[in-house]
C-alpha cells in the first residue's frame, strides 16, 4: 500500500505547483507552435461529427455506415463541444486540456510511486518527459484522439495505485477501448501479469475480467449493430506489417512506430526493471503499468509503419512508459549507489532525453521539415486553398476520387471516395487485401469494375501520379481515359515541395495537387 503520511503538505503543494506549471507552460508553447496545424486524418473524424450533428448519422458519406476511423469514442466525446465551437476548434481546445491533464497525472503518479527523498525530482521529470515527446504532444494538439487515450490510460493507472477501486479501473479501461481499439489489450494483459506475479487472487481476477469483458462486448455489439462489423474498417484496410511474427523482428516498423527512447532491447530491459520496481511498491499499479506499455508495444510492432513517419501509434502509451523508465533507472541507480542520496543521475538522464525531445520537436515541426511530404499532409494548411477552390467550383453532389480524404471531404462538403486504401469503402478494402497491397494509381487494372460502378466526376491526385497516368494511358492533359471514362485536367494547386540531389546540388521541386474532371457521362 502506498503511503503519503511522511510527506508534508507544503512539499505536496510545491510539487503540485511545479508539475502544473510545467504542464500548462509547455502546452501553451506547443499549442502556439502548432496553432495552424491539423492532421488530415483528424478531418476524417470531423466529417463523421459534421454528418452526425446535421442529422445524417455517424457516417463519412451519407447513407454509408462504414467505420472508417479508429477513434469513435473521441468523436462522440467531441461532438457536444463541436456543436458549439466547430469540430476543429473543439479538438484543439480539448487536446490542450487533455495534454495538461495527462502531464499532471504523470507527475502525480511518479510522486506516489517514489520514495520520499526523490518524489519532487521524479514528479518533475515525468511531467517534463511527457511534455517533450513530439509524437504525443503534436497529435494531441492537432485534432487526434492521442490526448484522450493517454489520459484515460493514466487515469486507470492512478485509480489502480492503491487497488481500492478495481471496478472503476475496468470501466476506464473499457472507455479507452472505444477511443482506440487496440487499447482492449491493456487491461487483460495487466490482469494476466498480475495473475502470473500472484498479486491478484483468482476470484478478484474473474470479477474484474467479467466487468471489463462485459463492457467491451457491449461496445462491440453496438459497433456491429450500427456499422455491421466488430472492428473498424480501418483494421481491414491497414494490414499488419507482416503478421504477428513480425513483432519478433527488431527492424523497420518498430524503429518508426516506437519513438526514442522507448525502442530497442535496452529500453525494454529498463522498462521491465521499472515494472518490477513499481510492482514492489504497489503490485496492482505495477501490473497495470506493464499491461498498458505492453499493449502499446504489441500494437506498434504489429502495425505497418505509419505514413507520418512518426511514433504516433505508441504515443498514447508514452506517459506510462516514461513512468516505468524513470522507475527502472532509479532502481538501477540505487543499486549502483547504495549509500548515495536521491536519484540525481536519473533526473539528469531524464533532462538529456527531454532536451533531445525539444530538439526533435523543433526540427520535426519546422516549416522547412513540414514543407515536404508527409509534412504538408500532417499540417493540412497548404491544402486549404485547393479545398476551398473545390468547394466553390464543383457541384454539391459531386463524387471525388482521392487518396487524401480528410480535409477534402470536410472542407468541401463533397462525397469523397477513397479509391486507394478503402478506409471508408469496404469493396476497395476487400480488393486491396486480396492483392496484398493498396492501389497506388487510379489507372490500376484492378480498379476497372469498381471505378466504372462509382463513376467519380472528379479525380484529385498528386501531379506526379497524374503524369504517370497520362504516360500509361497515352493521354494528354486535355483528355485521358480511366477505365473507359474520359477526364481532363481542370486545375492544379501547389501544396508542398520535394528536395532531391541534382547535378548541381540540392534541387527543390514543387509538389502539386491536380484536379481532373470527367468529360463523359457513363
């Protein structure tokens, strides 16, 4: 059982003030830095919210009940605020509040888990580590569910510290499942770890498992009744990086999906030591923290490398991982310095990691870095002009075929068809899975039948993709044929740039979005 009786009120107040100051100041600075940025994926969810608020249902395209997102719980939470503020602003404000709450919770949990002499530095270190992780802070502040899922996971850990409210922990874990489906692994893994470590008896295990399972099944039943599937369509569309055996391969997907300093066997060893150290102080908390982090590792290693090139899949699990890493480093330091004072070496190491995070945040969010792919899709600011033009110059009932479906659909109000990955189209998803890869070109022969059936009036694609289509079909900008339908290039918009090594050094080439209009009526 954790004990706070040896800590004075003044010490707790000082620690609380420091933690809150770090969280608020850090969030304010980052929110200002990212103020114009919104991830394209966030607009997919905003489209669902917009249709829900206008009476068209929780759908991407009216009349199509397909769960093309993995964060329905976030969208439902956001909807009441979006009705007043609009989805983008509501998401920005909610993300900022949740990031502050998550950072404060991380500091509070670290305080509770540390010995009296090291509480203040470790609480500050945990808060700083959370605030300096680009993958966590960026996506929390640019419209995604990252802040909510991170907060819920830490909230479950907070209530699990003294193991007095197991039912509430199970409810929070089930709520996390609605926000990110892979979070369903966290609580069962925690129960399994607790059972193996003999920190929970079988009766308590059965009771907690039954509560969680009942809630998870209720969520799954609601999902099936509304969308006709037990998992989001995104799980079918985004195939794993090679199956479950890929999790044993310490190669590319993990290096991309798991950010510094949590990737690699060395970090995993520190986290295991940290989980054991936490378990010795509070068995339930140790098992729960280990289960949360293990769920993050499983998902990040199974999932394909994220198109953003960041560790956003693991980002919600970063706060729990930071707490375990601090606990592990503290444990090691005390074994190396049994007669020493507080864990100042650990605090110094946390400072170095935090400094690396600040440098990475500055580099990854710089205008130069974001001007090229995937930056301009991660921010969507350069895409706004093209979307406004589409909104003002195309019929309200138009169907647009494109790969970048978020802002285009939300900003233009047009029906958008994801011909490439099929996030919101089960037929495309099935075709892509059958061939083992997505459709990278609208001219792919595998699209012939479905393209003819959809007959999109417009095609929006990168300029180099359209150039390749013209080359393959022998067409011209004024007329080219896709699956029996004639199109012409209608407009082109600059959205970013690509830097390559040329004959005379670095060369910059503009990346453009090209909009093609259908000429023939099927």
